[in-house]
C-alpha cells in the first residue's frame, strides 16, 4: 500500500493490535474514508515455502497455521470496533461476514490440510473477538498530531 504522509497524519499509524492479518484491510478502509483510493489488480508474491492449496475457480486456498486461524477470527473484534466507531457497523452483515470467515477457515482445514485439529483455534479466536467487541475501554488508533515545531521539510 502506498499512502501519503499527510494521510498517515490524519488517520494515524496502522493498528498494532492486529496481528498477521486484517491490519491492511482496516487501514485501507480508513484511508478510503478520507481520500479516493486507487486499486491495482496486480501483485508479486513469492512464497518461501511450498504450500498445499486447492483451486476454487474464483480464488484458491493455501494451507495456513493455527496461529493465523486464531488471529483471523480474533481480529474481527477489532474490525467490529472500528466499524462501530465510524457508525458503519451492521450487526447482521458483520455476523454473516464472521460466519463466512469461519467457514473459509474450516474449508481450508478440511479440503487443503485434511484435518480438523485446528478448529479449536477458530473457536478461541471467535471467543477473543467477542471479548474485544464488548470491551468498553477500546479506542481506535488516534491520528498523529504534528508537533507544533515540526518542519515538514526536515527528514
């Protein structure tokens, strides 16, 4: 993602509470609330380890880790909080998205990895996301405030 320093000052840094996934998604969404976003449908990705995968036609699923599965579900709690903070949370739509996320991860376990032992990570991640969603002290990352003596021409 390429993003201007001015926009970073306006929306803050990426939220460090996210881990492994979701941080780029919410950061891009926050940026899109303040500026026009240009999507480039090309990428270069070089995997450093061989992966099992299946082709679903419209996309493919790679194998994953239980840690990634946990954070995939847990980070939904942070995403819900951001949507709430910006008046964009819709209970039914979010619940459906969470169900689809869990279903994708379950399909990954069964069809790609041929096991079910990682399902516990999904469950623990979901429970943690519920705790985050109900945390009354949760606050979104704040915009960066420029120091009053900050010279934009300095590096």
